[in-house]
């Protein structure tokens, strides 16, 4: 078992629980709507902001695994590494737990819940993504012969990854400060698209830049 295998076997359960928190939030909302249709509960207005935030956090967690896989051979196994992974995975779990209210029936308008928690979550995502890009640049392993051949077939897309990373970080910063509902929704969707697109390109290209 390599150092990477040991570190991420240790924390994979926590990250899995973080994803389960988001999925559980969606499930609770669906149950509440079903109960409201049956006349057994008061319906709530979910809107777009909280669900979009849930999708963004979940896709960001998946991109973290791709990042970690990209540096698996060069990231040193040390107490600092363990502590860093614990901070990131613990933060993801905390963010996931804050996306949906514990009792949706207590919040008739989820946009108000979003207003209470979005800055903390989005600011945290910005910090995690910034650190991921810095660490990836520091510990990115040299490409293998197979990766070089694949990159030659794909063309040089490093500039695309760098530009996408910069735009994604910029969008997260803007999201911390903007207040308009429609603008928040548009920026959340943009950030999610960038996260998915960059993760897909990076995985095909052999790792983050």
C-alpha cells in the first residue's frame, strides 16, 4: 500500500459522508414536497440557489479526487499531508452539512437559508481550490510516455486549464459578494460547469496543471 492509498483510505469515508449529506438534503426536500401534496406538511419554496450550491459542492468534491489522483506518486506521506487532507475533507463535510437546513419545514423560503450560509461555503471552496492548484503545480509528476502521446493527439490544452482555473476562482470570489438571486444562480451554474469541464479535461490530459 502506497502513502497515497493509506491517506485516502483513511479519509474516504468522511468524504463519502459529505456526499451523502448533500444527497440526503435533496431526499429530505423531496419527502417534504410529497408530504405537502398529501396535505400532511406545509410546503416550502426551494428555489434554485440551494440545489445549485449542492451540485457545485458535490462536483467540487469529485474534482478533489481527480486532483489527489494526479499527485498520488509525488505527494509526500507525512503528518503535514495527513493534516492537510483532514482539513480539506473535514471542510467538505462541514460545507455539505450546511447546504440544506436540518429541518426544511422550518425554512419556508430556502433562499433565506442560502443567504445565511453561502458566503462561508463559497469562501471555503475558493480557499480549497486555490490550495489544490498550488499543490498540484508543486507536486505534478512528469508525464509518462503514454500521457505524452495522448497530449500530442489532443493538442496543448494547458492554457485552457489555466484559464479555466483562474475564471473558476474569480467566479467563486464574485459569488461571495453578489446579492442578486438571478446573478447568484447564473454564477453557481457557471462555477459548476467550469468544475466539471476542467475535471474532465484534466483527467483526460493526465492531471491538473
